[in-house]
C-alpha cells in the first residue's frame, strides 16, 4: 500500500490475504522454501506489485523470474 495513506481494516485484510497467497504461490512454484523471509527490497517490490493490481501468482513470477 501507499505508505502516505492510512490502511483501513479492510485494505489491511486484503493486503494480508494477498501476501499470504503470494507466499504460497512462491513456495508452490519452487521459487522459495518454507523458511523464506523477504528482505526490504523484495517487500518494496511486492508493495508495487500489489498497488499495480498484480495477482499473487503474477507477483511471484515477476518477483523471482530471472533469479531462478
């Protein structure tokens, strides 16, 4: 989410569900293991993907393509 705006409870719930789905997709696709913890750069990238409207699956592939 845009850091300059306050998160509503609904938008926070949507972001949390999206991030969980992204994590599950990333594991399912073999990009990361279950102990993966994203660094600050990855979190910033994910924020942009979420704000751009990418699905969790699209974001997982965009985040890790070229890395794997």
